[in-house]
C-alpha cells in the first residue's frame, strides 16, 4: 500500500467521522436561556467544543486508517480490482 492510498483513506475516514461527531454534546441557547446572546438564533450552540471534537475525530480516523492498513497488509481482504473476468 503506497503513501497516497494511506493519506486518502485517512482523509475519507476523517470526514466521515467528523460529521456525526459535530452533533454530539451540543446544547442550544434555548436550553440555557440565561446564556442567550442577543441577536443570535435560539438554536445556536452554547459551546460547540470544536477543538475537542477535532482531536477525537483525528484519533478515531487514525485508528480506522491503521485497521485498514493492517487488514490490507496481512492480506485478509484484497482491495485491488480483479483482472479476471467474472465468467471464468
């Protein structure tokens, strides 16, 4: 497996993990009326904690990439396209 494939798997895994991670643990300003900032939407988050979510996303994507790499390296699954026709 070359370097480009590893980077590509990491980037795809990172984005796929980021989107579900963004909605975890977010409370809106409606839930905390005392912390409402005037002029903002009531559904806006109080504290999004983006730094922590980006760190967790990177760790999870790294684990997914390592699992993918070891599955490929050990030959448990062959991700290469077959050159043989299906009829043979």
